[in-house]
C-alpha cells in the first residue's frame, strides 16, 4: 500500500543526493476544533475524527500503547513501500508519542527501539533487515506543536478540548539501505520509570480510517490489528495506521530519469474523492507536460494532459504517486484517494 512522498533532485550531468522525506500519514487537523475551539498559539489540534457528514459516530481512541510499562511490553508496527526503480539510503526515522498529563519541557521518553522487517512481523517468515528490539536509537525528542484531543462535537455533545496530551516527535538514529519492496517498521518507547505512553494514529480530517490501513500492536504475547471500535459502541470498526517519517536519499535503479524536489508542485484537495487539482510552477510548459498517477506497486493507473482538474472517480481508495513530466524533468508528489 501506502502514503508516499518520494522525491529526488538532479543536475545536468550528474545526480546529487539530497535528503528526502517519506511521511506515512498526517496528524494535525488544524487550529480550530470541530466545536470551534482554537488551539493555543503556535499549536494545532490532532482531533479524533468522524466521517464527513456523519454527526452520530466518531473514532473513540486517541492512541495506542507503544511503550514498556511495569507490567507489559508493547510495540506498534506499520508498513511502508519503496517503489519499483528506487533504492533508499535511510538515515533517520521519526515517531510520535504522548503521555497524558505530562507537563515537562523535554520529551517524556528518551528510549526508542526500531526494528525493520521485510514483511509483516506478525508472520513467522518475516526477517529483520535492520535494528532489533533492545537497542536504544534515540536521537532527539521535540515538541510537535500538536495536542491530541477527542472529537469535540461528534457524537453530541462531544468532548471538551484540552492540552493534557501534548504530542512529541521522537527521532531515531537509523542507518540502512533498502531495495524496492514493502517493509514493516516495529517500534516502541520507554523511560526510566516505565510510565504509560500512547502513539496517536494517522488522522485525516473527515475520515475515520481507510480500507488499506493495517497497523498492528504487540500486546505482550500476541499481535493484534489496530482497530478503532468507534463511539458509540454500535459504530462500525475502522482500521488505523501509524504516522512516522523516514529521512532518506534515493538512488535510481535502471533509469536515467531525473526527479526534482519542488514544493511548488501541490495537489489539492488532498485527500481527494472524485477529482484533484494541481498547482504547478509558473515556468511549466503545459503543452509538453503530462500528469501520471501510479499506485504503490509502481503501476501507472492514469495519465492526463494538463487540465483544470483531474478525474479519479474510478480509482480505488488509497495512496498514489503523482508524477508531473515536462519532457526533461519529473516532479513527484503524493495523493490520497478517499
């Protein structure tokens, strides 16, 4: 599957490796809650969601245990895909955690463990390709400028907004090179006192979860899919994903195509349902430009000429790579179809 931001940059006669970012999913839902409450200055909410138009059901969990406590060893795990034609030289990974009621000025956890597998770690045939379950790879912990809150209006009357769940970004030292394929990252946090801590799930405004979401949690003796049971209890269950960031440089495999990082290339709305629009740099030669969509296996599923908007109503829900090619360079960004 998956959410992919995969970019590269090159110069005329040689390719230069620049740090790039893969983001497995968002958390911030903006500065205003569903109930209209403003987040503290400089912060945004990460509000537990309801599906757009549904005013009676929402997700019920703000996060899942991902720590070593005095009684249980928890891990969480989720997958990411390196597309066909790329090799990633990974230099760091970042994860998110909060401790309810924590008011300290530094990150509440200073231990993070990372173990990358060549398949689902719940399957006995999967093999670790980097890391382990014991080494502390903590590099830094910073305030993510987000507060986790429950849904403030759905179901009515909603939950009171608050600042007791500050989300922290924990960066881990990771150094490995991976070929194309789908991998799973298993991780956990710890502090000296073995306090409780919770990893928030990917949060997309107006969406309780997507069908391809498939994160898992180790509960001390077994793996279980991370499923939000919904509020009220009669609400349908929705699978969840975990947000994390990978810093890497990409090597092209078997291609001379130059891919450029250009943050002026933007897809909106994103996520999108039936169509999306594309903002391009002013110097783009639209007559020579094509816009292609690829699924996470690397298969092209749509190709367009430059237009005011692009119809994706026939595509399944999930993550796609948007490739904008003007005849000489290729600019890449991501799209989530919901």
